[in-house]
C-alpha cells in the first residue's frame, strides 16, 4: 500500500494554485503530476463528511462561524473558490463522496486527514470511515491520518488494515508509546521542527517519516537527505521541476 508513496504529496490538493480542499484543487494537483493528494475531512451539523481545513468557514468560504453549525445543504450554498481567485467562483465545499469519486477517476493515492471539530473526534472518524469504506477501491493507496489520537484509535478499531499516519506538531513526551499503541504506520511531522537528529529518532522506530508543508526545493532536498520519505507540498508541479533528478 505505502510502496507507492511518492516523494511529493499534493497538500490540500494543490493549495498554491487552487482553493484548498476543493475539487478544483484535487484536479489541479493531478494536472501538475501529483500521484497522491492530502485533504482534510470534518463533519457538518447533520454529520456529513466534507473537505475543509479550518474549524470555521470564514477563511475559505463565503460563510461565517463554526463548520458544525451548518447542515450540508446550507454549506453547499456557499462559495469555496471566490476567496482564492475570481477564476474559481462557483467551487463548493466538496462532500467526501464527491472528492472520492474524483480521486478515483484521476487514479490518485490519498492521504485522508481526519480533522475533527474540537470535541467531535470519535464521531468524525466513525462517520468518515463508514462512508469511505464502501467507496474506496482496494487498488488505490490510502493513508488515514490525524493529529487526534482518538481518531486514530477509531481507525484502528474499524478499519485496521488501512495504514495510519500519526500527525505530530509539538510531539508529546510519550509519542513513541502512542505510536506503538495505535499501530501507526507513518509519522507525519512538522518540517520546521526537524533536524537530522529528530528525523533519525523517528526513523529509529521503523516508520517512514512524512513532513509537512514544504514548498521550498532546497528544504525538501535537506529533508530527503535526512531520510524523510515524502513531503506534503502546496506546489507539487513546481517542486517536482525544481527538484528534478533529486526525485
Ligand atoms: O497532513 C499534513 C498536513 O496537512 C497537516 O497540517 O494543518 O495542513 O492539516 P494541516
Ligand atoms: Mg491536512
């Protein structure tokens, strides 16, 4: 499954060129040559999984306030492209189903980041996996990830055979024990906090290390040199060109 992990994973699609977490952004990542994309999933008030990063609608849509205060139908009335560029007016917040259909059509690998609204960790993971499971074909790579350990515990319980990425920002002192307990396959870490030593320490657990979010080719080269397996990037096409043979 992870044998197809590429060096570059399109972050929220291709966030540098298109409004993040929209169908346009996923299409753009594929157009730029990305083989995998990462997107974030959260629940609406009526418990529909949708692609959005922030807890609130304000930054990336024409709506305001917390995501879980709106039903899907209300959310679908919002524009999720206008904030980015007039060329993307009409983009919507995609449902998980819409995004999965497009990702399959494009033949992309997927890192689905479970991004619960605070307090909704378990239900977000449960509903997301229930929906995803019948939709996802076994021939396409899938990595589930989360910063929230309860989400990874749900994934371990409901769909153990799918690899799990443990996302770390400020790692807790017992991150290695947690990674063991939840059966983490990969460690997905903040690139800015890394040194040769920290990457070595993560790799010593036997897990591939993925680093977010890297938009500078020189930095990516350094991270790969330290043994990082893949980076999440907002600009998969530009980074591939700049890295050239290093990929
Ligand atoms: O999954 C990698 C990266 O997306 C984690 O951070 O805040 O961009 O979702 P964030
Ligand atoms: Mg993310």
